[in-house]
C-alpha cells in the first residue's frame, strides 16, 4: 500500500514540476491577457506545490508515509487547476517562435 502512495507522490511531483516550468516560461502579460491570476501568484503557488510533493515523494519528515496529508492533496489540486485551466488559456500568448497563418512552422 505504501508503494502505491509513493508512486502517486512521485507522479504528483512530476506534475507540479511540469506546471512550474510551464509557468516560468510564459510571459507575465499572458496571464493578464487571458484573465487569470498574476504570474507571480502562480509561481508562488506552484513553488509550494512542488516543495510539498517533493517532500511527499522522498518521505521527508514523515510527509510521505501513510496517507497523503492535506498539503500534498492541496498541491495536487493546485497543479491540476493550473494544467487544466490556466495552461491552455495562456499558451496561446506564448512569445517567440515562428507562427504562420496555420500554426507553428
């Protein structure tokens, strides 16, 4: 049973890192243009989410032993909200790259 919770914790950590890296790469004006919270707020939220899921994945301080605690669950929810709602909205405002009339080329 603890192996299953460890795998869930590792998956949550990867999801949090993915969301954090994406948030770092998107320009701050994209968040305002999409009508979402500021980039700074999302970086703080996702930074804490990554910290808590990392702690759960490495069993630091007993956070990862047994059932996931409330901080790990909140971190998974925050990362999920970013990836499901914010990421699609701000991705179209990504700077750089060659955009043709039919998409990137």
